[in-house]
């Protein structure tokens, strides 16, 4: 089969650590709306949107036209040493949407580069390489970002250009504060932050970086207000707050445009990527002007903010706003969440349903226990695939299903997905029994 041959060729020339979903990985060759088709002609409803990359779905006319117009101009010359109208327009929109005073934007090609740049600016600005990160975090696979990743499954190296200390506030379900109320949890995390600052740092820390909802960590969702409470402490020490919005940006969480807004605070910097180009590579950083301008040396990203990616991003952002997809994420997200909670009442293999908007985590456990069940998650991936549904997986124990569809998902499609998820959970439970 063509597919088998492609997989063998992949294994021969691509790294063994390059993660692939499914025992028999899928080659996606076409997409339309919220559905994708594989090389063997099978169609799937995509509840993972690539990896949250296809924010508004597949084969969107507005995106195709914007990218085509840019390609048709003959200027696929991407050096950012020249003025690029699309880049300026996109920066204006993001600066305005950020809520950060006097904001400036720097474009990269990925979330990793965005976070590397944020770390570079924060450490330069504060003249300190001490960084705080949340336990169970993931911020990318660059030398600095992997060093601050608090997740053993993804941490590649202990050699670090950054001096990192971890604080609580990541996966509440699996920590010592498991049974705390929201208010108690926030108090305990703030006390831990103070304790870490006093005992594990010299106090002149550059920044704290946090995902408002942890992505790779399993869509762990802290109580609203936690990062705002952190910011009060950080301000006492002049420590910068960086919100990693790579997964939580663009209205996906339903209630807000940026995940951090649930915490009632404006961060010093936000990083973004994933959905902005609706599949094309673009990321970046938005920060207060004085922070952005603190570098004295020249710097450039050759491809960051290139005309083709920024054309796609402008069209994506306009589409998101014009169609109020944040409101759709809220409505359809709640529908999915309610449906999943109903399924969970019948199925002890589901330990937790959490998240916001169209960013929903379903934690699987060995039935009757609190033990993470990676085998249940692995079976769920296969069962949903067989039934024509793509979902994501994550979490420290590889036991959390992640649902993050294109934000255009309809109520009928959400219902269809819930039917497949219910059948797949029943099949998985039967196998585990
Ligand atoms: N930050 C977060 C929260 C992410 O989830 C990811 C990727 O999954 C990254 C950063 C890294 O982004 P990229 O894979 O585009 O380098």
C-alpha cells in the first residue's frame, strides 16, 4: 500500500523522536470545512484542527484568495529587511487586540521561536537568567524553551541556558492541592510562589512564563484569577509576566480573546502561534514597547512576518472577528462539555472533563481508581479514528484526550462528535473491564 511505503520512508529519514499519532499514522491529503481526507480516501471530522493550527477550518475561500493574491504578485521574496505592508497591518491589529499599553509586535515562524524571543527579551531587560515556569508546562523545543518545560515526557536536556525554578499552578488534579477549593488553591499557589522566590532564587528573577490553560500538559485549567494573584507578587519584585497564548489565543477559550483575560490581568508580554495563519507557519510576540525595544544589538527573523504568512494571518484574524468565532467557541464548546460530562456520569474511565470553550480535556483513569490510564487513551485514539473522528492526546501520563476543533465547528458536528466519543468510550471501557 502507498501508505505503508510512505511510513517506511518516513522512518528511514526522519527522526525516531518525531511524534506521530496512531499505530498506523495517517497521511492527510485534503480538507474542507471541519473535515479532512486521508491518502486512502477516508474522511474524518477533525476535532484537533491540525494541532489547533486550522483555527477556522479547511479550504476557506478568504484564506486561499489572500495567499493566492500574494503569490500572484510574484513577490515571494520574504526578506524582512524591507517594508511589508501585510506585516505592519497585522502588527497593528494584534497590538490593538492585545490590550497591552504601547504594544509592539515581533513575528516569528513558530511558538518555540516566539517563546525563545520572549525569554531573550525578559532576561536582557532584567539582566538575569532566572526564570519561573509552571510545573507540567510546555513552551517549545528550542534550547531555552525546552529547558523551562516542566514535563518529563518532553524535556530533552538538563543542559540549560536558563536558570529555571518551577512553581505550582499547573496540573491541579495531580498535585498536593488536589482537593482544595478554588480560593484555597490560589492561596496555596501564591504561597508556593513566594516560597520559591525566597528559597530557590536570588530574587532578581527575569520573568514568570505560564500557559493560561496548559496544552501539551493535558488542557489543565487553573481557577480564574490565579495568574492575576501571581502578578501582584511578581510586581513587588519587578518580575515580568509572560502569557504563552500559543494554544489559548484568538478566542478559542470562548469567554475571552486571550486565555489570560480570565485572570483579570494584563501581562507584560504574550506569545502566539498555532491558529493565526490557519495552517501557514507564523508566530510572534506582543509586548510593551519598552520591553520590545530593550535589545541594543540588531536582530532579525528572515522568514518571521513574511508576506505570504502575514497575508494568511490577516485573512484568518479578519475571519475570526467578522464571524465572531469566539462566541461560537463558547456556545459549541459548552455543548461539547455538557455532553461529555453526561457521558462521564456513566463511564468511570473518565476521571475529569475540563477546559474552556473549544479547548476541552478528558482525563482517562483506570476505572474505579485515580490512576492515569494511558492504555485507555491509546485505545480511544484508535476507536475514534475507526469511527471517523480525529482527536488529540496529551497530559503527563499520556492519558488526556484533547478536543480543540476548528472554531467554526457547528452544533450538528458537535453532536456527531459526541455520538462517536460515547461509542468509543463504551468500546474502550469494555476492553478494559
Ligand atoms: N507553547 C505552547 C503552549 C505550545 O503548545 C507549543 C506547541 O505545542 C509551543 C509553545 C511551541 O510551538 P511550536 O510547535 O509552533 O514551536
